[in-house]
């Protein structure tokens, strides 16, 4: 019997990550779910069981806060103990931070940079090594349409996503020589817990996370370098950067 492939998804307990977990589960993948909360992992596992071909055995949960500096190493150690290897890595977990840069809370800012930048970089490094040894694998890194321009009043978040985009495209070029595919997803406004966490209302034009995940899954399978879900978000790319940046300033300023 052909061995099922395994996908590790960070931030799989809600929003786009949960929708991606459903997609991969339905397609017959085994799942490794990462979240900082045991309770949310348990609830997510229960919700996902109906989609899993491998039943309960097809899901491994890892309780890990990605804002911890050694998060990637800890995840890797746990997987080694469980003798589970990763065929696809999805770096989806991410947090936002809205407000004028000088007013950003230092601890929140640090946590965001750890989750959005450090954890993504370290997880890519750790699992790319494993994929290089195996001679195959895929990575999907979740950036944002915000990666395409500076974002006044949400400066560090937009910059963190620009980092993800640049880093992902660079390692894509390196890893292609080893038969590994690295793709980047640039979601626009999506109906998830993201805005609630940042203390804001989700805008009415938000896309559904299931739709975003479906497009992301197909883009990854087709090895698309840049995956921008939705015609509106794709059209946004045509607007001059200065104009978009001014619009962000108006939208994000209280
Ligand atoms: N929603 C949008 O409009 C939008 C637009 C562009 C890009 N994005 C990007 O899309 C990705 C997914 O976000 P979403 O919209 O689906 O938001 P979400 O519903 O808030 O989900 C975020 C996920 O990240 C996890 N997470 C947060 N902090 C973490 C930490 N310290 N350690 C480990 N996991 C952590 C959460 O886990 P717990 O809930 O268990 O804590 C949750 O599963 C993010 O990278 C975000 O930047 C979102």
C-alpha cells in the first residue's frame, strides 16, 4: 500500500490554517497540527476527524508556542521521537499588530516578529534540511497582499510579510535544484479570527477561508510561485504602490 504523505500546518486551529487542514485531510494526507493551546488542538482534531481518511491515527498534534525562540527545534525533536517525517510544510500561523509604530507594545511587537519571521525561517531551515536528504517535498509560506507595499499604521506586520515573501522566493530558487517546491500564498482580507485578535472588525469584503485554502492547495499542487486568491486581490497588485500605501494609512489610522 502507498504510504500517505504528511503535512505539517502551523496555526491549524482556526481560519486559513484550519481550512487548509480540511483540504489536505480530504485529499488523504496525514496531518501534524501545531498550536500553543492543547485545548484548541483537541477541539480541532475532533472537528477534523470527519475529513480524515486515516481517522484519528492520521493526526498528530504538537502544542508549541511559535513565539518561543527555539520553537522549530522543539517541534522537530517531538516529531523525531514520534518517528514522523514531514513531506509538506505549511507556515500559516501569523499575528497582526495595528497602530502607529511608536505606540507598538514592545512585547507584542517581539512576539509578532518571532511568529511571523523567526519561526517561519527556522521551520523552513529545519525541514528543508530533511527534504534535501529525502530529495523531495513542498513548502507553502503564508504572506499577505500587504507584502506588496508598505503599510503605515501596521508597519511591522506588513514588513514581516514582505520578509516572508522575499525569503520564500529566494529559498524557492535554491531548493528547486533539489527537487523541492516552495510556494507563497498572499491572502487578502479573509474572514477569520485575525482581525478580532487585533481588536478590529473583519471588513465586509473578506473572502471565506475555505475559498482561500482551496486556491492555495491547488496553487501548491501546481507549484505556483505566487498564489494570490481572488480577482479583487489580483487586481490590487496593478495599483501603484504609493497609492496603495496611502489607502492603507487612511484605513488603518484610527
Ligand atoms: N485574515 C486575513 O485577512 C489575512 C490576510 C492576509 C494574510 N493573513 C495571514 O494568514 C495567516 C493565517 O491567519 P488567519 O487569518 O487564519 O488568522 P487566525 O484565524 O487568527 O489564525 C491564526 C492561527 O495562528 C495561530 N497562532 C497565533 N499565534 C501563535 C503562536 N504564538 N504560536 C503558534 N500558533 C499561533 C493560531 O493558533 P491559536 O488560535 O490556537 O492560538 C491560529 O491557529 C497568517 O499568517 C496571517 O498573517 C491573513
